C-alpha cells in the first residue's frame, strides 16, 4: 500500500506548506529533478489516500486537511517537472483536476456553477467559506495558460482557515461571446457573490493572474463594488496603447517622461479600492516597471502595494515559490477586506 511507504506522514497542512516553501526557496539544491518530482507526486498520492480513509471513517475535517496537503504536494511536483517533459506535466495536471472534482463531490465544498449574465452563462467554481455569514469573497481568474481547475487546486490550501469565499474562473471564460466585455462578465460574478447568503456584499475583491490582471484593473476602475484588487495597475493597457501610438507615428519616444508618468498614473487614479500589483514570473509586468509605477504613485500620494515573487534559479529555468506568493496575496486580501474597510 502506498501509505505504508510514508509511515511518518503528517496530514498537517501548515507543515506540508512549510516543507514545500523550504524546497522552492532553493530548488537549485534538487540534485535529481526526476526523483524529486516522483517523491512529491507519491507524497500527494499518500495524502489523498489518507484523505479517502479519513472521510470513509467520518473524520471529514481530517480528510479535508489531508486532501489539501495532497494538492500542495502535487503542485510542487508540477512545478519541478521539466518543461521538456510535457507528458509528465499533463499527468500531474490531470491528477490535480481529478482530485478537485472528486473532493467536490464527496464534501460538497466545491460547487460548479453556471454564472448567469444576460442570456449567457459562464462556468465557475464557487467555494464558500466555512463561516456562516458576513464573509468576504474574491473573484479569482487564472492566467491565460492555466485552467480554472489548476488555479482552484493551488488556491484552496492558501485560503484554508481565512474565512474567505472564492469564485474561480478560467481566463478562457472571457473568450468567445465575452471577448472585450470583461467588465460585464466580472460584474455578473459580483452580482452572484452578492446574492450568496453568507457573503458580505461590501467586501468583494478581485484577483487576476497574467493577462487577467489587466482585466481585474478594468473592473476595479469601472465597478465601485470592488473593495480590493490584485491587478496590473493599468500597465498592460498603457504599454499596449503606447506601442500603438509609436507604431502609428513611427517614433518610440512619443512622449516625455512627465507625460509618461501622468499617463501611467491615470489608471491608478481611476481605481476606487486598494490595489496589489504582482510582478515578475506570475504577472505580465516586469519588476522594474512595477517598482517605477509604485514610486510614481508615492509621489502622487497614491498607495500601491507591490509583490515580486521569489524564484529559485535552476539549470532548467526559474521556479516560483508559489506557497509564499499565494499566502502573501491572500493575507493581503484578508487584511484589505477585513471589517468592510480598506486597512
């Protein structure tokens, strides 16, 4: 039995995440990447087996803890897989997706919902907080190359115990009939969360990764119901607009530094809530641009928080410490959405 191979396994989410963070802090120390992938994948399997046993015995909370440990372990394995091993990536991603669906059916903690919006609907995962009423909620949208299943699996351990409900969508949800109508779809998501009995409608945030961070900025600027935003601060749209002007005029220096600063700040002035910009490997914004915008905001008396994810440099590229970044982001959201006020 797989569990017998891990006689000292501890279904303690905090301990599992500390171990994962310690490894990812210096992934260059992994001597054999293939063996490390196998080790963490096996650990994920063992945790999920324990989860099954606990749930069968009626110990649902212990089973939930074990299952979240398993998801964390699988995510570590997914991060360590060599990009030149696409089958290995697909195998682990498929296992993560299967576990998300399985646990949702067993515990009914993960609800697949069709969010109504006009005469259309979009698929999303809704995960209510354990608390009975008055909780904050966050609309979370994956980056363009990640599925909603993958984002949900990664975020579930990070939101454990925070008393935050989450609504998770894939970036692909904004394609098709919703292309170019992100604010409308986001607003429907906020309508959905506001109608939930246990959600405090005055404490709803939005979190976008990759290109979704630009969509989150647009929503925070257009909908004053957004109480906190993890977004790109408008830098993507600014860069795209500047590139278009340069292309049309044939010049790369179409504005001076002061005009550039004013243009970059325009989006930030439109935001009606606290904002966090995540730069680097996870986002579409380079760290230097994020730091420059933060400095410009400080001069203009606009507060902007910036987080640059820690990454380990390895012979096979950068590996982000997703544990630390996710904990930071949801710790920030927890603080900003506390007690219905921006703190």
